[in-house]
C-alpha cells in the first residue's frame, strides 16, 4: 500500500475529529429551549421546497392563516415565505442550502417545510447533501419527533429520533480510500445523546405515558450505540416514575409487526439511522408515510415537515394540484402545538382525522377523479368552524 494513501486518509479523519469537537462546543453554548410565550412576535417561515412541495405547503399556510387570523392581525404572528430552496437553485449554487436562504431561515422562529429532493449518485443533480439533513445540522434540530397513532389497534407511539448525529453526521464525509476500500463514520457525542434521551424521558413524564424504550444495536455497534445506551441508563435514574427498557433494532423492527406486543410501546428513543427506518415502518400502520407529520426540534429553532417525497412525476404530469396536503398540514398542527396554540392544534388534528379517515366527504386520489388539495383544505377549515366537531371526533375515536 502506498504510504501517501494512508496518510491522506489519516489527515481526513483528523479533520473530522476536530470538526466534531467544534460541534460539541457549539452544542454546549445553547442551554435552554426558547420560551415562545415570552416573544412579542413569532415568525413562521414557509418553505415550499420541490415538486409538489409548494402546492401542498400553500394549503397548509392557508389553514394556518385561517387559524391564526386574529394573532396575525395583532402582529403577534408573522408569516415569511422563503423561496429558492429548490433542487435547481441548490444545484446551481452547489450548496445543500444556499447561504442567502440559510440567512432567511435563521430569521424565523419556526419553519414549515415542504419536501425537498435529495440528490443521489447517478441522477441528473450534483451529489450535494440533502437539504433536510443540512437544515437539521445547520439549525441544530436534534430531536426528530414522529407520532404514530392507530386508535382502533391501541397504537399510540411517539418516536424521538436523534437527528444530527449517528450515520448522518458525516454521511457526506466518508473516505473512498482507494478502489479497494471505502469507510463511513458514525458519531455519538455525550452532549448529543444526552439531550435527545432526556427529551424523550421528559416527554414520557409530562405526557403521563411514563414508558420509554431505548433502541440501539449496542451488542454489535459497541462504541457509539454503547455510549447511547449507557447514557440512557444514567438518565433513567432521574425518572423513577418512568418505566424503561431497551431493545435491539432488529427485534424491535419485528415487534412492531407483532399485534400482541406492539401496543406496549409508547415513547421510543433511538439513534438517527434506526429512527429513520423504524419511523417509516411505523407510519405504514397508520396509512403510510404520507399521513405522518414530523417535528424537528432544537433549542433555538424548530422545523416541521411532511415526511413523504417531492413527487416530481405528479408535477410533470400536471397533477400537482391533486397532491394530498394531509402530511404537511399535520406538521402544521404540530407547529401550532409547539408554539403554544394547543387548542387550535387539537382542533386541526380532529379535523384531519374526521376529513381524512372518518367522514371522507372529499377523497384525494392524486388525480382529477379526486379532490384538489385546495378543496381538501377548504373542507378542513369548514370542519374546524363546525361547532359539532368534538362530537364527530368522539364518534370516530370511540
Ligand atoms: C426522513 C427522510 C430523510 C432522512 C431523507 C430525505 C434524507 O427519509 O426525513 O426520514 O433520511 O432523514
Ligand atoms: Mg426517512
């Protein structure tokens, strides 16, 4: 082996380690979560993204504007539409998030984001990092919170996926050492693991669920997952009222399909890649990834998104206006809840359940034989206005 090849790989590794130490210092500088009640004005950024993104995000914005009408008038809430987080623009700038857009994002307190195309080797785009992943890192959105509910099967899960570390931290910084050897890295830091596990335990306690399941593969991935599990053991001692257990990701994936066992799980906390995979599986029981919303929470910023893709084919075939906005509107509901509009968020969630799963006066098919996203949003707003909404929802959930 040529010595220079090894030396080059060592230097690459050394630079990565230095970057991670810098990141750790950065993490330590932000101590507390923003208190939205103390802000005079909350700025909600609206980022359409790619493909069907701008179409469905527009509908979510309409619903939010409807619910927040009074507070917008009073100047307590302001919407800020941020264009340009498109794959064409990102490809042109060769940046996952172009600098000027990142600057705009940082002027918002919370962000509602449509799907963004993730380039991969061999497609027509330069192989830049995913805008999702970059936004999570840049705004330090460390907690990816994904609820999944199937009331008729007693499923009430909430996943706390670590969102900035694991296999994703250096996902675009592996080393193709030479033609024979490629190495990727996975990262766990004390600070990064601690804050996500603590968030999961806090949630379990606050919600009264009082049950946390920690998912790793610490029997094989001993160093990073081992650290994650050790920290969980320590944190659990501060929560005597919260019952906890730990499972390996392989058997956990199987147990979610086990109808006799799966309703025992409540709050789950897991490293990034396992969380990515397990939450797609979980969402499938609820009706597919298109039905799930996702919150990406940091101490300073928060971003809420649909978890499905940008469906460029629908746009090409002229069907974008028939795209289902449910997932991004669910995300908008999580946003409302996060910034303190709990009642409005609840009303929106009820309307989504009623319109999408129960009453179904309008059905979205993704084609012109179904409703448009705008018609569906109108239907939701009409349901929100309905004084009978609570009763309807109870009929559905009982
Ligand atoms: C998700 C997505 C992203 C991820 C992709 C688009 C990079 O699958 O939000 O789960 O892997 O995190
Ligand atoms: Mg995913």
